[in-house]
């Protein structure tokens, strides 16, 4: 998603084809080069290489806002050289600006501030308004891992691939590495640098929704043998084309596989999948393993665990923290509890789909932790929506509000993504609104069960319920903004 007010001279992360996001600068194109038709594009020159290309605006992100995220998710010598080149470029511009300031001390600080727009300030005040800067003839050290790009119109790469094939073919990147010790057992992902050794066990997967689709794509990409099932059968087709096998019922998938995972939207769906006709339970026999990755209440998880183990099966609850984009990028966080040996056996699967997995002990602990995480997430989203509504009512610029927030302690890709959805009025689902409302409801009920009030979550829940009444259930959680405006 594009950053606010992109313009010539801005530093950006540009995505092209199946290559990882690469640092670049928006520049003026050659006079004889026509701009491609269709979506708005910018001409980008990439650092660490002489490559350049037209990049669609929705494939560009602000360099500064996403710097930490991109550096964590992509590794390699040439990539680091490119980042170093950007930082040297910034330092040289800041130094030049500081030198200019020393020669211009008679200007007031207010006058100086008025010479820069928010976008220009985000570039560490690297240029002044007025005539666009001439194209720098920077000599970059080595060619990058991005291949030589054509100078004509280039089709952009979607940040959120629509097909399994696009997900599977995307270039491997390196997941965040953390080495700190914790009081709980945690495992880092090595999926995105390609070092996962897939288990030789047969893996089943039930449920190909927003989260499940990305999970299965990454399991296949990392070489796992996967059998899939979905209530709407046509959702299986892209994965079958990539080598997955098809199960006709949940029971058949369980019978065919050693470990079966599922990701269902709510407690009722999770129980129906297990206990319903041709459900999971009918395929369970001694030694069969079932991993429920749905976000449900601890009571539902415990009930499912009991019926699975009563048949001699093994059970692990493993809800995931993230959204569709993180699922597709293999950067989810897995919270697991239950059969510890099964948790270890799922290691390669968890590495393929996430950046970190946690083992939290007995069944129910992971469900509780997941509900708390999503309670915080939903309450935060409601507060952001309320703040943007207040800015509008008080005749304050919402764009400036986002910029201010992005420069402070709340800065994050989540904040930018959701605020951009509000600014653009585009609520394409990344985390369904009805699901975050469900999680808030379950978290509030969990609070009641331990005699603990959750007034903030309760208020947020009412806002999301109002948004559902406005027919926003199938849109992204950021559509709660529409309820604030009513």
C-alpha cells in the first residue's frame, strides 16, 4: 500500500515481480519514456544497482516507515549493500542541509519549517520545495539481486497475491531472528531463508479462508506433502495445481494424513468440523494427530481436545496471530498448547508458516493468550478509528494525523495499513471485521469467567457490533471507522 503523498525525490521500498522489496528513490523518467496506462505509477531508481522501472503506486511503501520491517524480513550481502547505499545517501543529504543551515541562521525556525512538507521531513529534510532536484548520478557499488529491469512499462507485483502460484513462487526472504531467552519455550522460523527441512509426515489442512490459504501455500512452498479440504471445494483448485492432494471430507483427510491442521472462523465451526457428519472425529484412531489453529474460547478447545484424545488421538491447539498479508508472507506467530511432542513434530510446519512459535503448556493456555492479544488489537483499532473521526469533526487533517502518529511510539506497519484503509475508504479484508468482533466477545466472556471487568474491550466491541449492523462484517476491521461516523 502506498505511503502518504508520494512524490519525486521520496525514498521508497519498491516491489517488482517475485523479487523482494528493494530500496529505491522516485525520480523523473527520461523524457522519451511514456508512462504506462492504468494505475498510477512512479518511476523508481533502485539503490545498489543501476536498475530502474515503472512501479505501480500500490507496490510502493515509504522507506522510513517500513525500514525496520524490511530489513528484518530480507537478508543477503547485496541487499545490505543497497540499504547501506540509501543510508549514505541520507547522511550526505542531511550533512548538506546542515551545512546550508549554518550559512542561513538569519531565517527563523518557523520559516525553515514552512519550507518542508511532511513527506519531505520524513526524508530527514533532504530537499527544499521548488524545482525538482536533478537526477543524481550515484555510482552504486555492485549489481543487486534484482535482475536488470526493462525501461518500458512494467506490470507491478501485488503485495497480496491472489493466487497460490504467486504465493509459492515469491522469493525467499529471511525471517526475524531472535535469541533472547524466555520463561516459555519459543522457536524461531527459518522458513523464509529456505532452510526448512520438511517433515516426512503427511500433512492435512482443513479450511482455506484468509489465513488458511496463505498457510497452505507456504507449506507447499517448503516441500511438505499436503492434503486439503474446504467446504467450498473450488478454493482447493489453485493448491491442487501446485501439488496438493484433495480430501473429499474432513474424515478422509484425517485418515490419509499423519498430522491434520485446521483453521476455522469460530467456535461453532470448529466443533462442527470435528463432531459433524464425516467430521474429523470419524477419521481419528490411535496415533492420529489433530492441530486446531482456530481462534476459539478455551472451553471449546478443551472440549475438542477431550474428544480427540478419547479416541486415542493426539491434540494441539495452535491459534495464529496475524492477518492475511502476514499469512501469505509466512510471518505469523503461532501460540501452541497441549501435546508437547506433537508441537515438536510440527516444527517444520510452523517454521514454514510463521516467524515464531510458542509452546504455552496445557490446552486452553494458547486460546486464552490469543484472545487477549486480539482483544488488545481490536481495542486499538477502535481507538484509531475514533481518533480519525474526531480529527475530521474537529477540522483537522487526517493525513497529518497519520504522519504525526507514524513519527511517534505508535509507528507500525499495522497502523499505517489500517489508517491508509480509512483515508482511501478501501476496506478490502485483511482481517475480517466479524472475526475481530467475535474475538472481542470471547475475550469479554473470558474476563467474566474470572470475575475481571474489561471496559475498554466492551466499548470497542459495541463499536464493532455497530459496524456489523452497517453490513461491514465481510470487510476489514478498519471499517469500524464507518460506525464512528454514524
